C-alpha cells in the first residue's frame, strides 16, 4: 500500500516562538506518528536568503530551528529531516519548472503583488527593490514539493495559492514530457491554533510581539506578565472573548483546565493571578523540552551530522533517481544512447494512451485522453485543477470506471466509447503493474 507523503518546510529566518510551537511544531510532531504517512520536514534555508542577507542570522536560525524540532520530539530515524540546501536536486528541478512556469501566473503571486502595491503606494517604480528571488519563490517552493512527489502539504490559507501554482507547473510539465509528477494538495489544519502575541495581534516576528519558545524561565515570566490586558480590576468579571491571555492559556491547557480558567475569568480573577497561572502552565510543558533544546544547542556538530545524514538518505531514496528520470524526460541524455532511446520512447508513447492536463485561456482546467496524436476523450472544463486531477487519479487506479470518464467528457460516438474503454483498461493495467513492481522492489 502506497504511503501518503506529507511535506513541511520551515524558513530559517528567525528564532522559534510559542506561536510556531502551537501552530506548527507540536501538531506536526504528532502527525509524524500517524500510520500510513511518510513525513518530510526540511529547513528552508534557500528560501531564507530571499529576505535575510545576514549570514550569521541564517546559520543561527538553522541551528535553533533544528534543535527546537528535535527537542520537541521529532525523530530523524522515523521521518525525513534535512536541510533544503543539501538537496542539490531542488535547484536543478527549480530550473526545469522555471522553463514551463507561466510568467503571468507568477505575476499574480501574493507576495510579489503586495511588494508591487507597496511600491506604488510609496510612489516608487513597480519593481523597486524586488529581487528575482522573491518573484521566483513559488517555483522554488514547487521544486521542494515535486522533487519528492509529496501528496499533501500542510499550509495556512495564505499559502494555498503556492500549492495551486505547484499543481499548475506539474501539470504543464506532465503535459509536455509525460506523467512524472503527482499533483500535490494543500492540507489546511483548521483545528490548529493561531496564537496571539504580546499585543493581541497574531504572534509574528513582523510585529515584534513574540515569546521565544525556549526563553529562560525568568524571561518567559517577564514576557508573559507584559501581555496586554484591559483595565478591569480584581473581582470584576472579565471576558474571555478577544483576550490574548486566555487564548494562549487555552492553547496549552486541557479541556478541564480551560473550563476552570473560563470560570475564574467570570469570577473576576486578578490579571496578575491569571498571568501567573499562564506562566506556570506554559513552563510546565516547555521546561523539559527547554532542557533538551539547551543540550542540543551545546552540540551543533550533532545537529549538523543529523541534517547531513538526513539529506544523504532522502537523496539516495528519492531525489537522485527522480532527477535522473526528469533529465531523461527533457532530453538531457547520454548522447551515445540517442538512437536507441528515441526508438524506445517512440514505442512507449505509441503503446500506452495517456491523460494530459492543461489550462485554457478561459481559466478553466481540462484533460484529454490521447493515444499518440489522436484525442480519444476531451473533458469538459473544471473550475479547479484539483477536481480534474482527482478524477484522473481515480480513473488510472481503477477506483472510477468508464461511466465516470464519460460523465466528465464531451459526448462520444459508440465507436469512440469502445476506444476509450480499451484505452482506460490499458492505463489501469499499466498502473497496477507499476505498483506491483514498486512493491516488489520495496520488499
């Protein structure tokens, strides 16, 4: 049975804080223990270079974030844990994708548009101080995902666009060079908390309102006591709605503890007493992790060895073989094998019909089932690439049949139906054989 590959990247541009722990680290470590899931966690140090030009800060952040994940229970023996820059296949794949990525799509990327809007508001040239790195960020992120053919990528809602772009680039590549990439899906963690910071806004380095995850005990207490509260006096009932203090407490407390604190708010608990309770609750959870973190930070060579080994293993298992196939696909080949390779490719393309996905000028997503140059089935338009991709995946695996294909297609004549049925059967059989061969290789 094929495992679901889930991939998470952490940009090495700052010190981990409580918001990172609650919103990303803690749920991801728990998810890494889920049966049937193959987890990829990487330190996105190449991405950090887009916004940080301080070498020491990038290095320090990489160390701190790696130590934080390991201290919080991430087991490098059970997941793929690596530094992005060690996977040399990622920038190579990024160039392959750059050559199929539409500039118009990149023009619509949120970060680039926001930078352009800021320049316009300030009366500057549209592209003032905007680097090609910022503009091409979505392509590099797509390479992170596609080099391992990840199925799911946990992201916040503001990152969904990047996953849609990765799907679009993968579809374009598949259309040109054959079915090489799985189309990834965004995994939105609705239940994961977004922690408020000291001033009540979202905890973020951008707002300078964070509480470092492994701040020393006295500093942690001082920061918690500086959380903004209202002027209600002791004995006066307090509302939990909009209270940063209560929301942070809830993110760490059990259901019973949360209910007790809610009642204490209603009963008029003093803010100082509530902040002391919050400090003690957080410290109780973080203290043992802080001890592990400090021990790891004192052994940077140990963390370096873990990251180097993780990169070596994941490259050997996936990236090297994947890029070898992709190089072959685009024509970067051994010249001495040119005639034989061309003949074999031609024969393969003749032998098996293929699904091809693409996007039309109307903005809708389509696929066609083609046998060589002949189009057997032309789909109707889909509003989302995910919808088209899911149907194709179901058809190829045999989970959906000819009726499902015909329901999504332009009308066919009886003879065309027979051809489509034969083509679909051939694809399902080939997919089953490929899965069987893969399973045999794994054992």
